């Protein structure tokens, strides 16, 4: 079951609310001692999170199906990057990472229990059954918090973001589980930032004609320009207009460009505009530099570390703003909510870099 985006938290007696976890969505099937962890697109996840298998066997009822999220918490915040590096072909590497930064499973829905299919059962009743079977579960298996008070949900929305949770979920109490339907609501943070447009990539097979994405940058306190994300959602006619807009800015752009030698860098002190890795193997990551003159206001929902967690959305050009003013200090930063309130001693501190 999926969710549709809402601009505000719905109110009334017909809703229940949960924090929106930022991890890997996962279904867990238990049949006796057999555990199957499956992604939303039906990919098996057992081999990537082996440390969850024994705890799930121990904490779940004999026959059940759960919906939830796999997360990793380090340094008091959710660490999505730590999840990404798990999708690695080497079992020895996965085992090492599982020991260094173990994952957790946060359950929020119960779809089957024993021989009973619960998908047609109202949400509030499924939650009661979930609490009955997981109310005393031990880490790393967790039951997501829930409230029917919109004021509490609004407080979560404000406080939880600093820990890496990216909003609030709202679910009708009488809602059944509807696979493939956007029947829930997700309320996410939405903000804007003024960013340098330092380069771009061409659109698929339309090199020289259509722009695929704009590469965005922000300056740190020392004035170093970091690659922080992309803006890529444009209509075809807009892509053509961008190609014409960028044409004069491509001339001599590589001379003195702050990212001109990014392929030669050997450290991670500066965010790069892209490099081939196991995540993007086979993709054309070539990019065109632009003279550092354009500033764009973009919408974003979540800052993870020093970059935008998701692709941004172009709002407007800012010809009134010099590129040097596009700095990290313009971004709103939320104080972290202490995840130990949910995860207890399971939360580990980040290793010093």
C-alpha cells in the first residue's frame, strides 16, 4: 500500500498518525523458522541484512506477514547512506557492515496472522493485533509509535526531522490494506534554497538539444563549492529552453571551474558532481560545466548530511542573487530528536572521521 503527498496534517477523529521513517520499505514473511524479507518491488533482502533474521525468528509469531521499514541509526540519527552500502555483492563485506552498523526493523502493519488474511480488516484493528504480537518485542525489532491526536502528530513533524525521519503518515482508522493503492497520506517537509547551477547533464539520447538535469552547488564556510544535488523534473519544452539558456554559459566554463578536476580527486572533503560506482554502473554520468553565474531557487524536502536527500524541484531563477551568497548557512537545520527514546541503547555513535 502506498501514500499520496499532502500539504498539511489532516485532523478529525477518523485518523491515526505515525512518524514517517526514512529507510528501506520491507515486507517480512515468517513461516515457522523461515524468514523472507522483501522490498516493495519484490526483491529479496535477506542477504543484505543477515543480522535481522534471528531476531525476527525470535520476536515474530510463527506465521505472519508484516509491513515496515529497515533502518540504521548512528550518531542519534537515521543513516540512509549506511543502508545504501549494504547493497553490495560480497557477503563478507555485508557481514562486516552488519557488525559495524547493525540495522533494525520497524513494524507498522500486520497483514496476516496465522491463517487469517488481515488486509480487509480496518487499520485500527490491525494496529491492535500488531501491538498484541509485538508489544514486548526486543531490539532490533520495533513497533512504530502511533497517536490519534493531531497535536502530537504536529509535534512529531517538528521534532523528529532532526533525527532523519522525514515527516508524518496519516491513515484512516477504517482503512483496509490496499496493495498498489495510494490510500495513506504522507506529510513531508518542504523548503526552498538558492543554489548555484554549476553544470548540467544532457537528456538521454538528446545531447545538444535537451537538458536532462541541472547540477546544484552550495558554498561551505570556507567558500568551497560542493555538489549538493540535482533538479531534473522538467517538461520537454523546458528542457529545450534550458539548452538554449545554457549555451553561452558553456563557453570557457571549464577554465577555473571549481569542479574542473573532480575526476582526479582522491578524498571526500568536497562533494563531487558524480562518479561511476556500483549504484550507477552503465549510466552516462558525463556532465557539462557552466560558468558560475546562474542561481536557481529549488524546493527540497530533506537535507541529509551535506546534500539533498531527494531530487529538488526547480522554482525560479534568482538573477538578483550572486552565486557567492548560495551557502549552507541559508538552510534550516532541525535539532535532532533523541532516537534513544525509541531505539534505546541500540543507537550507536558515529565513528570519528
